C-alpha cells in the first residue's frame, strides 16, 4: 500500500536503495546507471526509481534535506516496503585538514547535534554507526577505484547556517565532514534491524572557503555513485 509520502506499491522497491538528498540526483543515477529504470514515486517531487545494476534490482530515491525528511522516507522504506539496505549518497562540507574538495567520505559513524534520538528514551547518549557489511563493501569498492577517500566520523547537523560557528570545535575531534541526514538514517536502521551507510562527496570546505557549483553537486560526483552501486551489488550477491 502507498504511504502519505510514497506512491509505490509493495514489490515496486528493491531490497537495496540508494538515497541522495536531491531527487534530481536520484533521476541522474537512474538514467545513467540503472537498466530499464521505472519511476515509482513522484509525490512531493521526491522521485524514486527501480531498475537493475549488473542484473541486480536496485532502487534510488530522494530523501530531501535534513533529519526529519530522511527520517520519514527511510522509516517508510524500512518498515512499510521491506527495504533491507539504504545507502545515502550525498554531499558534505569537509572539516578535517586532510579532507579536500571532491574527496569521498565513508561515514563509519555520525555524531549529531540533533535531538532525534530522544524518541527512543535511552538512558544515555546513543552513537549512530553504519552497518559493517555495507561499510566494508564500500571501502573495498573505493579502494578498487583508486579515488581519494576517507573513513571515519562525520557530523549530522540540524543547522546549515550555524549561528554558533562551531565547525572548528568539531574539527578538534577529528570529525571528517558535516552534513544533515546520516545520524537519523543510522538510527532508523538500528531500530528496524536493517542496514545503512552514508557515502559522501565533499562539495565544499567551509573552513578553507572552497566550494563546487550546484550543477556539479547534482550530476558530476560519480565516484560516490559508483562506489554505492558496487556496494549494493556486493551485498546482494
């Protein structure tokens, strides 16, 4: 049955879903990498497609920006559509000194300034982490591509325009990059007993004053997309 945010029927969505924030990036991946893609969702413009990659069913769907948005879409995919693996493919701001523009960051864990975990009523601070099966497959795929990549902790922030200007404080803790979605995705996966991973491309380095264009962010970060697709293929074999 469709949900309030997704018009797909049961069986329309593959067990593994790539999830960019930008629905136009979902369209780009579907049209450039998937065989015979079929659009299953257009509700609120959050495009979703299912096709095959190397003969394996794979879906790709936008998540929107921020933890509330990816929280809704990933919850429904995990709990209403039987999805087993979600791989976020998004952009991030590089924080660590050794992280450069267009590098790939594979998020082993996601620190956050969000209160998303409050809903679980835990007697402590929860540490959202990636699923090892997806993480190890992605690191192997990144190594095979010989592209610049980093594995470690990222920051999922509720604020894009941060009045506290706190990036330098997170840099002290060797946080690699900042984005706005992964902690919620990792928590939803943990709660559902499913798997999640975040693979990012560094689109800007705010502490260095460097950035890429909107068009580049939408359609040219192919290393990240290809690593995610190879990861999807590896865990589906």
